């Protein structure tokens, strides 16, 4: 990107990957694992160094399984619910840390939040919404580009656009193998119409389903069939209308029968899959990339307490260089 972007981080996506990507043998002086904290901090330093954002927001899941999505589709992430809310009460993070959060990760999340606050990096969240929705809303609000979202969540492929420019740095296979995706790349990757690749990706996902999110999809309709079908229509509403029109030659009879049998699911899935673009996002500070820490003494204390000196030093070097 030629211009400096507004960078939007999917924080949970990143610190989960940091946790599993950095050995748990990385510990604080007292032996407490800090692999997620170290890895997450190093990821931000690298992203800032490589992309030189003008603004930076670490976006949070204030609700990892929003009520409006569960009401529409009770299976949404239902398989990830655990009996014990391992992280309930963690400030700035979802009430009841989600899914199968490892015992040694949950205590690291508050440390990550403290490091972000002391460094002066903006965090943002929206009550009753996931980080995807925060990212979608902030990207939608941006009147000028570029915007660069960073996530390992494929759902965010639906926010990419050209005017104003919004790109996704997809880190599903790690930061070293990150893919920079815009409409052209998403269209080529999945065989979707380039002129509406983002919206088409969401529609393909609705049809295909996603077991990791508890989305059943339409039985018998895989990714290739879903992409081909979506490419024949200009909108989700137009596709659904064709299900009830046997004379619409854009939909084969066999596919129509499969979609008709899944009509109950198709009637409710759209708000589950679509990223929200009008959430009530709250930011804890200005989004401008900080050149110096908001609280240098506190940051130094955290670095010493948790053995983060090298990671914090890399972060501060990156911030100073990019903000200059």
C-alpha cells in the first residue's frame, strides 16, 4: 500500500495464534507462561514495522457468541461452549472467555491488555458484538483509505473493497505466510465475481457452511457449487427468490431442491454470517499510532514483571520508527 493505513487488529485471533506459535517454555521470571504476551507483542511490532500504519486499533471480542447470532441460529459456536467461564471478569475482553481457552492462556489476556494500554495503543470493542463486527464497523466508517485488517478469520474476507480501499492481511497460516487480500484476490481464490467479491464471499459461506462456527450450510452444497451459484446472481435476495422460481434457469433443479429443503436455515443465516458495519464501537483513546508510550513507567514495570523486555523494546522501536 502506498499510503499509510488504518490498521485494525483482530486481537483474539492474533493472541490465540501467538499462544500456539510460541513455546510455552517462554516464561516470566517467576515461571508463569507468557508465550502469548510475547508473541502478540512481537506480532504488533512486526506489523507496524512492515506496514507503517497511521492509525492502529486492537479490536476486541466483548461478546464472542453474540445473542443476536445465537437467536437466529442456536448452533452458532455452540460446540465451543465450555462449562466453566474460565476468563469471566477479564476487563476489556469478552464476559466468559470463549471456547476451549487453554488454562495458561486465559491469565495472559489481562497482561496483553495492560501492555496495550501502557504502550498507548488504542483498543476498541462493541457490547454484544465480536471483534469482526468492530473491524467491519471501523472499516465501513473510513471515508478514505487505505484500511488494513489483520486476522486469521476468513469471515473478514467479506469486508474487502477497492473504494475506499480495504484489505485483509489473512494470517490463518501464520504471519510468515500471510496473504494480502483485496476483491481481486478473494475472487480468484474462491471463484467469485470480482465486482462484489466481499459480499459474494459471505453468501458462499452461508451456503457452504462452516463447522468451526457451527454453521451447517446446505447439505450437498460444497464450496465450489456455492461459489458457482453465487456468481450467477447479483445479491443474496435474488438468489433466495430463485429458489421459489422453477423457471429461473440460473439454478439447476437438483440444487434448487437442496436449497428448498434448507429453507429454514437460509431464512435466518444472513445476520449470523454478515459482519456488522454499524456497531456502537467504543474506543479507549485516540487511534493515532503512538510514538511514545502513554505510561512509560507502567510499561517498564510490566516488562520487568513478566520478562517482556526484549519484546517491549522491539515494539517501542517499531512505534517510534513508524510514527516518525
